[in-house]
C-alpha cells in the first residue's frame, strides 16, 4: 500500500533509538523527509546514516534536548513546514509517589505533557493551512493500566491525552489528525534497563525478569520497534484521515479489557 506521504516532512522526537527510531525508519521507507532528534550526537549521526542507507530517504539529524525551548526551536528550524509530528520523550524513572517533590513533578509534566503540547502549538496552524497534518503522540500503556512506580509518567501522559482530545476535534475538518500510540513492553534499551533494575532489587537476573515479563503477555514476546513504527506510519498516512482522537494500544494483549 502506498501511504501517500512521499515528500512529506516528518519530525520525529527522541528518535536516535528505540520506538522513536522505529517510527523514523518506517516513515523514511515511505518516502518522507525525516528530521530525527536525540541528545547524543554520535549515536544520532550513526542512526541517521543507517536510516539513509536502509531507505534512501533524506534524513536530517539535530542533536538537541526537545525538552528545552532552544532544542525545539532548532528542530523546527531544521524541519521547515512540518507535515507529520511524532511526539516522543523519555519518561521519568520509576519512583514511589511519596518521594516525588515539586521539582520532580514539574520535570515530569514538562517532559511528557508540556513539551509535546508546545510542539503541537508550533506546527498545527501550518498543517491546517496546507490541509494535511498527522500528529502521533507516543505515550504509554500505563495510560490505560497504571503501573506501580510510574505514577508521574502515567499522570503526565494522561494529561496530554486529555488536552489534545479536544484539539483533535477542532482540526479534523482540515484533514489534520491527532492520535496516540500506547506501547506496552517493547524490546528497547528502556525495557532492558528496567529489567536489570528489577533484577537487582529482587536478587535475580535480567534474563529471569525478561522471561517473567514475556510470560505475562498473551503474545508471549516483547514487541519490536519495527512493528511499532509500521503502526505509526499508517496513522501518518493519507488513508488514516478518518482516524483521530484515538489511543491505539500495542501490548500483545496484556491489557485485560474489552475496550
């Protein structure tokens, strides 16, 4: 299927690795011009080279912290007119809610709610004017099923989801969509680090923790960044113009709900 995004400009935040990279690669394969982002310049440049070699697409690498006004300005300046925005950012580390001070709370909101809103504000009027726009926010399965220790991450991402739910309805008439992808357990560095931390606390091994994690998923495996990227690319496609204000859960069936 031709997704109809050849020549479109896609800005993918936090995309030097993991799910962000999966999205950037999938969009590049579909012919989009992709601006990728990360704070580690060496890793980012390597990612850009590998995506170019794999897809033949134009890939622009901007080393910057998307959580800062300066970083966002650098990304937007490099991208120009943004047709596709993929909001992504690392979440706060696991913590007991009792241990979270005001500064911790503000930092979590900045990273996972206020930063993506600022980027949406910056690009949406241009999308409306051109009558094409696709915004995808990478949030978390914890939006539907809160997880112990991730209260701040869940709360900030739920706030983002609620804030943009109304915005999605305002701009749908202009062929601009806003949707959310909710990842469960995916085979990324973040999950590897989390399992290592859990193993250390439990006096176990990371391998045992991974086996336990996979055993709790009906699919009996972790997801891959490639399949996550494919879902993102479809939501960014011309064919997805009638899908907006939705939260798509990708978790191998782990959420035990009907809807």
